[in-house]
């Protein structure tokens, strides 16, 4: 990957909402196939906020908030009023902790660290600060 390719892609991404990779050849000293350009730029699409489809059309991602879904908000508010979580959410959380810890998380040192982190996080959130948690 040449710096020229990345620089041009960065410029096009910042100046246009859409462009084809083949258009880059108008500005480059060497001509490239669209597939070559795609393969060279593929690792950088995320940082450039670009999506390129199978036809090598690149589109700039727009950062806009999702519209509020009143039904979903109402369901979440009702669910969070209860002093416990629904069983399916508990199972999802258990599964996530199992995968992320890779250990027996509900006993021993890991369980103690997890409990301490949860308590610390709750305390910090209640006063408007966001803590740095220790590893499990």
C-alpha cells in the first residue's frame, strides 16, 4: 500500500458521500484495477468511515442517532422496574461472562473480583464518575 492511495482515499472520503474506486485512477500516477484498490484499502475502510460494496462503490458512513422506538423504550423501562432480570437475559449475561472470562467466574478469586467491580461501578455511576475496573 502506498501512502498516495491512502491519502487519496482519505481525501475522497472526506469530500464526497459516494465514489467508485475506479475514480481514484484519475488522480494516481499509476493505474490500478478496482480489485487491487479494494484489497489495498480494505484494512483502512473502518478508519475512513467507508463501506465498499461488491461493485466497488464506496459510501461514507453517517453518524446519526437511531430513531427512538417508543415501544422498545416502554418495554425496557417496564423490564428494568423489576428487582430481577428476566431469565433469558440472565442466561445471556452468564454466557457473556463465561466467554469473556474463560474461567469458572462464580467461585474463588474471579467471583470476588467480579463482585467488587460491580459494587465499585454502581457506586461510581451513582455519583456520575466512570471507574477503571480491575481485570477478572
